[in-house]
C-alpha cells in the first residue's frame, strides 16, 4: 500500500512541460519532460509487476492492475506522441510554402487536418499542465494514432511527388530531399536555385540571370564565365524548375561543343599564347591535346623518328613562351587555365621526348597508341555531325561536353597512365573499373581526372555500412538517367547482404546499355538510360 501511494506521490509533481515552436503559435513537448516521464515509467512498471507476483498483494489487486494499465497506456501515448511530433516538425515548414501546397493539394489538405488536431491537443495539454492529467485525457491515444496514419500518408505522397520531379530531371537524384524541397518551394524566383547548382552540375557554381530573368551564362567556382549559345527562359516552364533545368543541361552541352569546334578553327590563325587567353580552360586543354595528337601523328607518318625529334624541339620553344606568359602580369583566370595546361603540356612533351628516345618510327606503333589521343571526326551515332573523340589503345570514347569549370588537373605519372588505359579499356567494353590500393594514393582523384579528360559528369560518393539497397537504388536511377559517372569510395564498407543486391542493380544497368536500349525497367520504375553512365569503385584492402 505504501509503495502504491509513494508511486502516486512521485507522479503528482511531474509537470507536462511544453515549449513554443518558432513562429507557428503552437507548442512541442520538451525533451526533458519526456526523459523524466520515461525514467519514472520504467521504474514503476517493474515495481507494479513485482507487486502483482507477491502473495500479499491480494487485497490491493484491483488498484495495482489499474495503475499498471495506466502506466502501460502512458508509455504507448508518449511513444506515439514523439513519433507524431518528429514527423510534424519535418513536414510543417514544407507545407508552409504556397508553391508546395499548389503542387500537392490533397496532401496539403490532409496535413492541414493533422495540424489542426495537433494544435488542439497541444492547447489542452498546456491547460492541463500536469503529466497525470494529460495522459488521462479521453481518446488521446486514438487521436495520436489517427494523426500518425495521416502523416504517413502525407509522407508517402511527398516521396512520390519528389520521385516524379527526379525522373523529369535525373540529376535531382543526387540531391537530398531537403535540398530538393528547398528548390521546389521557391519556383517563383529562379535565382533561388543558384546555391544548389553545384550539387547538380560539377562545373557550374551559379547561372547569370539577365534583368528579365533569362539565363545568359554559366559561372564556374573559379569565376570563369561562359556565354550560352541560346538563352534559357525559366518563365516558359511556368514554375516547373525541373523543366528549365533540363534545358540548361542541354544548352550547357551545346555551348561547350560549340566552343570546342570554334576554338579548333581559331587555333591555327593566332599565336598560341593569344589563343589560350580567349577560350574557357577546359576547351583550351582539349584542343591543345587535339593538335598535339595531329602533330605527332603527321610527324611520325611523314618523317618517322626525325619528325618526332623536330616536334619535340618545337614543344620546348612553346613551353618557354608559356613560362614567359606565366611570369607576366595576367588575369587570375588565365593563370588558372595555364596551371592546368602546363601539367598536361609537360606530360605531352615528356611523351614526345620518350617516343624520340625510343626510336619510334611509325604512327601505328604501340608506344604511341597507348597515349590518350584526341580526334575530331564523324560521330558514328549521329552521321554528318563532327564531334571530339578520345582514343587510347583500341578504346574509342566520346568527349561528353560536360562543363567542368576551369579546374586544376592531376600530374600524370606512369602509374596514372596505366590506370587510364585499364579504365578506358573497361569503359570501351561497357564495364566499370575498380582501382585498388592503400589510402591516400589517389584512386578517387585518378577517376575524377579521367572524367575531366573525357568531360563526363562525375559524382563521388562515400560508402558506409549504414547504406541500404534503397539508397543505392535512388543513386543508380540518377546515374542511369543522367549518363554520369559515380565513384563509390570505400566500397568494401557496405554490408555483404546489401552488396549482393547492388551487384544485381549494376548488372541490370549494364545489360540495358549492351542491348542499346533507351528506356529500361529498374526497381519497378521505367527509366530513360544514357549510355555514358558508369560506376567506379575504390577499395581499401
């Protein structure tokens, strides 16, 4: 009897503390209250169950059962309350945006209903004040359960809605739900997308908007500005961000292709040092490599080893010119271009010196064919269209025209060269590659640098043991539909059970590419597939 009374006495002073939540004019349960109640409940449930088993408990049985029932009920109420509260806190700001309400009317209606009953519950809890009074309210548990069911429906609706947006613009698969919602809740003002551009486009830090809200240029994080060949008008999409972003993606590829072909014509008519100041960094490197390939090939074809020696001397003179340019007073952007160019230039110069030293005579010699060589020729998939291609050994890969900004490049060592040959060989056979080696040896960087050499969109993803197959499926959907590369770091951390499913997912994508399909079925979704997509994995033994 004393124990029962002391239990009730312990509960009497417990307040049900609430705190106001931001500017919603309602309250949420204070976490300190939950901890205090949880502690008491655990303790008392054990006590009451022990008492039930005691032979002296007969006279008080009714009271013990009543208290135990109330405690278990309270426990359930609190668990449900916390569950509803966490989901409500997540959804409340989302449905505070008018744009989202417009696009999801049924879910917004349902959330409004839940929001109403949440506010009523909180108001009555505030008036009751004491924990015992609150938990004994009639029908509280049923109300909470109903709210929870409705919120689950709303969340499911929200996820389906985000999925449709992602299917419309596949690069959205690489953004978290929160980032994506932030973009979608600001559809009136297209400039609000700028902070998120870098997540969807490797090279674009922001877009330049004209006063009439049309997009005229793209800016990289190095502040390099590339004018678009055609202006994109977001107003035409009538608030659908994904529609005009698809257009931006198309125009980006067209712009870089246009720049590559234009600078190719411009190269021969000007001094090398003047030419490189007037084109984007990425284009300068691609076209320099193109002319380097042409010059070495023709030297070998026409004059054999003597021609290569002569070309090697010519490169030495060009390097002196570049060094003079670096030492002079040049704008920071040109300096960026030069930093990357010198790395590639020196490697190409060393290659030519090695060819001369080894007495290479013919342009079909293996030592020349294993180099990364650039050509402009007719596109086999689109006859009558000239495009830039990259060859190494017998691999033949397209230059993808992804804008990568004016970024730095890796110093190419003989090992990097070997990695490139293997990776490109795999890509040519439509497989991925798996560089392996100790930490910090540049596995990921090599993959990223190869993606720059081929102008591919490349996403680096750090794997952990928390990954499940659903998160990976979302990632693979983005990969297949956007045609990008993914580099999964520390791939061996993923659990074996998940790995078997991932293997199946990768196989599904590879088979679709081999069958040259444009649409395929993946995890129950019909997806478009772009054949340049691929995944690389790096492992730490």
